[in-house]
C-alpha cells in the first residue's frame, strides 16, 4: 500500500510533464499563420498552410502614431533567411517558387496591409512582425529584400524591408505593415496601386535614389503668367520627390505638358500642373481620363 503512493506520484509527475510539453509544442513550434504569411519551412517539413478559423479580424491599433517620427528602412547586406526561402512552398493549393535574387526586380500592382491581428507573431523570415516597423510581405522575393514602394496615385515613396510571405489574395503583389501603409496613404481604401522596385543593399544609391535623397532641379516651372490659360492641378506636395514621381506618372498618361510649379512659401509647395489647356471642356475630359487611370482629386486652376 505504501509503495502505491510513490507510484501514483510518479504517474502524476509524468502526466504533468506531458501536458507541459503539449502546451509548448503548439504556437511556439508551429505558430498560427495569417492569410498572407507562410510559416517558415524547416529542412524536413514544408511550410505550413495558414490557419484562419477563430482568429479576430485584423485592423489598426487603437493608439495613434506619428508616422513622421518613423524613418524608412535602411538597406544593409544581410544573409538570406534559412527558413524563409524554401525551394518551393504551397498556400491555398497554389505552389510558389521564391526567387534566388532580387536584383533589378520591378513590378506594379495592388498593395494591401496587415496590422494588429499579426502584431508580435513570427514572420516567414523568423523575425517578429511589428506593425510599427517599415516592413512588408511578398510571395517570391528573397527574404530579406529591401525595396522602394511608390504609390502611383499620389507619388509618395517609402523604403521597406521585405521579411514575410504574402499576400495571397488574387491581384495583390505586396502586403505592407500598418505604418508603411499609413506613409503611402492607402489606409482609407485599404489597398493602393504601387510600384515595387528592389534595392541592392551593397549599393543602395547606385541605381535607385531613396525618397529623401533626390535633388531638386535648379530650375522649376515658374507660376504661369496671368492670362496664359487653364491648368489642371493633379497634386500639391511639400516634398519635391513626391511631385516628381507624380509628374513622371502623368507624363505617361497624357500628351499635354506636365510641369512642377514651386511657390514662394517657406517651406515651399510643389504643384503638379498639366497644361495650358484650351478650354474648361478639355480640362474636364482630361480629369475624367486621369480618374479612369486612378489619378483623382484633380482641379482646374486659371492663371
């Protein structure tokens, strides 16, 4: 009878140990995966499929953040993630093959974002996701990759570190962190048309200037003289880089002259103007044409 007590204690101890192991072998070893992030592949197992059931809806944090205090990601040489770059992986029945190199990669498409639902979870590269970091997810670029992302509708540009996999919604090419989406001003719509251009971390300024390093030209279009005609204003920016990005985009959409006008304020405002135009009707037709291409918020100005 007395020997049964230590036997019972031993059984309880073993059972307790097994329960503890079961608790540690859940999310810590095989974390829940968001739609848009693939669990890191191991040398012996393929990447896990996303787990969605029962998870709360994604969204923005309740605490506001001053995005002007958060700098762009700084490109630097880093080794590729051991677990974030499997030869192939499968999500929702579709197989993806990560690229071996990000050199010279440029693409345009739709960007989305992800926030509080995944804050603190492990990304595909192994780093924890922080919605306040300038990061992003991509389906096939090597992890990590640094890239410049430009909003094609307003000309804003940012630099992010791509350290995650996704998005796996059809038609989307990149998933931005919450703060990165804030900086590109795509929070209201949830998505935005962007260009993704990769950066060589060994020579970040060789082929691509960062948004803060572009040089303002020595001469800008002066304010159109009175009576010169009508102009369609497509945007007004406090940073020349953004005005130049929009000017370049508009030049591919219209045969009309597109100029940047700098006023005399301190700090200056850079207005992107199309024209001169011959009539109000021509201005309305041009505004409709640009709206169909995703450039909205234009207005007619006369000088």
